C-alpha cells in the first residue's frame, strides 16, 4: 500500500501497525491527481492497481468479487456508486459534451445502457493495461483525467467493466460547487478534454462500436 502525503497534514496512519507493507510518499510540492497515482503505480508489483478516493465507504468486500468477475480484456473495473441521500446507484455516464452537461439533470434525459467512462473515485486497473497506456495524463491537474484515461484504455483495446451487483458509497464533497479554485480546475480540465485528439477519436470510436452509447440525443 502506498500513502501519498500531497500537502502538509497530519498522518492519519502514523503509529499504526498493518498486516501489509505501507510506503509513504511525501511531496515537496503538491502534485495533481494523475501525477500522484502515476508515482504510486511506479511502486506497484501486483496484477491490479486500485485508485480509490478517501471518501469511499464499503459495507462489504468489493475488491475480491470485482477481481473474480473480471473478463480477460477488462482493463478497468468498478462497482456501482451510490451518492449521499440516494438508494439507487448513479446512472451510467455518457461521453462529456457541453450539451450533455446542461441536460443530464433533465427529467427526459436518458442515460446510456453502457457507460462511456467512470469517475476516478473507484478505479481498479489491470496493471498491464495501466502500464500499456502510460497511466494518467499529468496535464490534467484535477478533473478530466478520469474521462481521459477511460477513453485511452478503451482505444487501446481494453474494455471498461462495471459490476452491476456490487455497490460502494461515495461521501461526496462537491468541492467545485463551493470552491472557486476547484471550479477553475474543473472548467479548464473540460476545455482540455474537448480540445484533445483523444476525445474526438473516442467519440468516433463509440459511434462506430456501439450504438447504445448514442441512445441519448444530446451526445
């Protein structure tokens, strides 16, 4: 297990004994979401690499059954995510476009049957796939890197697999709703996504590969 201390803060795991090795990475200056996980992956020597937000809560073992369900070409896996105050999992996510963002909360919005991407709060990567695509794109400091890596994983020939029978709870903070700094990161990251070659290649890939991704008219 790798613990990254990205900003000065109390070490919650100090003076605690674990049944597995724990390595700490202390950054001299704060790094972005993707950069931190890429540095952690450099120390990974297992078949699977888990990216997990600290605000994820599990009521039962999710990892073991998730690995057990993995199909041979699955490069990235996740359970269904339940947000605070809700009983049903979050709907699957369509490819991000400006129109999709402004219409996703409308009553007539139809989410895709198959997700185009998953949020970065719970990502279980096959290490071979993560290594093949070069991990996260560090040009994204925060936000957008999860969509980008999902797109590149699938463009590389690996699939995105969601375990419909497994649940994880997300104690969401929604920092971009209250912090101008996070809102800035969010907006600039979206612009980077839409200006990237990966976005346009992936959008074309989805249209060619699976019409179910095009089920909603706003994509």
